[in-house]
């Protein structure tokens, strides 16, 4: 499990000062990237160390309430499912302890081929251990 926070800026919001929904998907990805960095990884390090990337194959969210300009958005992320070539990260976002969004990302594990193509591969045990 990993936790982080973002302060909601004016540019994250619509005219009413409420978060514009696509920003939640951006924060999902930012949370994942921060989680990787916590373990000494990054997209460059995944390529160097594993010759792999973790592209999104599915994403979704349910919105329970608004988050607004100047709110501190707390995000909790957890890998809820490991498959051979994919993994799912569940996200819970809240403001002041009040849930505002739940969501998920389904990511694939893909190896970079010499041709530049991506090919699905098994998620390495080493990566799974780092993310636990």
C-alpha cells in the first residue's frame, strides 16, 4: 500500500472551483509514479532494469462527492490483483477523511523488443515484491 497527497490548484478545477474529473486519472498515474520512485524505480529505471514498461489497459472511477480548490486530496493506492501479465491498482481518494473518488488502473507488463514493439510478458517476482 502507498499513500500520498496533492493540494488541488485552481487549474485543476472548473469555473465552480470543483475538480474537473479527468484530473483524477492524472493523479492516479502520478500516485503510481511516486510509488515506483519510493522503491527506487521510475519509468526509465523499469526500462533499464527490466527492459519493460507498464502501460494502462483499463481504467475507471466512481465519483462520490466533490473535491475543491485548495483541498488536500489524500490518495491511498494498493495492488488488489496480480495476474501473470497484468496487475490492478485500486485507488481511494478523500478530502478530510471524506471519500470523494474510488478508482482503478489495470496495467500490463510489456517488454520492449529490439524493433521498438511491445510484447506482453510475465510480471517479474522482483517487481511484485517491491510493490508489496
